[in-house]
């Protein structure tokens, strides 16, 4: 299990990528993430590699037998900013963050 917290991207954009790798073998998931055109795929790849290293080091699991069991993105705090607009008004800008969690384990 590995978690990336306060990632500066929308959870909806992350879930779109996580849906593609959930249930896949570790090596296949890495290949999918390497060639995906989305910005968050590099962040997810980093978290997936961390989860695999945790499983290998802490639980003595073989990396070649790993599979992505769970992957989810929860909503984090929203950074609120203001953009100046005409006639002295301020326009709110919402900068969403998310927490990404990936769990890997041996396939049955």
C-alpha cells in the first residue's frame, strides 16, 4: 500500500487513469502508465512503484507476481485563490487536490 497526499490535480482526472490499471498485473500497469498521455499518470506511476517496493520489502512478496488490487483517489483540500476582474471584482479560482492510494498484492 502506498499513498500520495495533497497531489495538485483533480480527483476526477486521476480516477480516469486509475480505472485503467485496477486489477492489472504490476508490469502491465507500469507499461500502461508509461504511455498514457495524461499528466497525472507520472504521479500514479511513482506511487505504484512505491507500493510495489513496499510489498517487496515489508511483506517479502515477489515483484513479478504482484497485481494492482485497489486504486482510488479521494478528494483533498481545495486551494482557493482570487483572480482580479473588471471594475474591482475578484473572481474565485479553485485549485483542487487529491489523495491517491494504491494497494498491490499477489495474484491468486
